[in-house]
């Protein structure tokens, strides 16, 4: 209704503001650290922002699985984002140190990226009709073992009293799943940005700006998820490209940051244009409507 429309407009404004702030920060980086650092920041930011959208797909899936009421989602999202910032901070420090100390780690990171890329592309072309069964997902199983939860919500609380014993609510179980998925995404996203720059300043700031937009992006992505079917395979292709770039770097074959930025923007921009030109959901809806029309007219005739 009207509230949803206002929330969407507010989220759109916040997202534009966050992206504009990142662009300004990049210009500041250009001024103080030079052109190369600025281009690295922009490339890192775009890679991380596209990955964070994929992270949001998982949030939406989890909220749907746990049937989390819309009013309670905000609290879980906020904690999920705090967890993402903390986890990526730790991973960046470890990742930069590992690459500086052991060059062979680049091969490991490149491998991780190529595997993640393959997984994303494969998921994108999996049969849509088959709903993902989260009950057998390893993240779900680990979460259930960690959290002994009741099966009902108690407002926004993470804990409730059950038969005189304090037990977790499904909201906490959902949060644990989100934090575990944050960890999985940090494992993908830190090598991705380290494939763009080894400067901890660039790596961390590009991550922070990407995560800063998560909260408002969630509202937009939740509405647009069905309208952007080509975004997920595009993120997979971006990861694949960065993984190949990292492999090349290990063997002393450098791809310039400007070329990287152009390729990544081309892939992501192309996926958005394709989604707008060939929106499968609308095509299916039109087919369904045209199939239903004759049936309804026949019924009316009878």
C-alpha cells in the first residue's frame, strides 16, 4: 500500500545517497592517493556492491523460509550488517597479511573465486520451479545445532521463556543463519577485492561503502528480485573474471585497473539491460494471461 510505496522511495533515496558518497570518496582518493588508487577503489566498490546484492538474495530466502514477519526483519538485518562489517574487517587483515607473506595464497584465492563463480552461474540456470530446500542446507543444520529454538515468535525478542527455561526464538535462529552466510560471503568477497587491490585502505573502504548500502538496497532488491534474473549469473561472471585476473597476476600477467573496471561495468550493465529487455516473469505472465483469456471467454459464452 501507501506505506510500502513510501518505504521504497525512502530506500531509493538512501541508496542513491550512499552510491553518491562512494563516488565522492573515490574522487577524494584520486586527489590524495592518485588515479590508480581511485580506479582501484571504484572497481573494488562495484565488485563488492554486486556481491552484496547476491548476499541480499540469501537474506530474502532466509526471511521467507523462517516466515519472519516484516516488522521484525529490520532488527535481524541491522545485526546481520554489523556482523558483515566485523567479519570482513577480520578477513581483510588476514587476507592482506597472507598475500603479502605467501604469494601462493593468490592461487588459493583465485581458485575460491572460480569455484564461487561456477556455483553462481550454475544456480542461475538451475530449474526455477524447484524451490531450494533450506531444511537440508549445511548452514541451517549448523544453526540448529548451535541454537535450541522454540517454533514461535515473541515480538522482536531473540529469547523467550518456555516452561521456565530461556529458549531462543526463530528470530535468533534466522540471525545465526544470516551471520553464517555473511561469513561465507566474506570468504568470496575478500579474495574478489584483493584481486583488484592489495592496499588494505582500498580493500576495507570499498567494502564499507558496499555494506553501507545493504540496508536500503534490501528494500529495492526484495521488490526487484524477480525483475533482474540475469544479475546473479553476471555476478558469477564478475567473480570468474577477477579469479582469472588473479591467476594472471600470479604468473606476472597484469590487467590494468581501467580495463578491469570497464569489463566489470560492462558485465553488470549488460545484465541489467538484458533484464529490462527480456524480463522472463513478464513474458510468462503475458503467456499465462493470453492462455487464460480464451478459457474465460468460453466460460462466459456458456
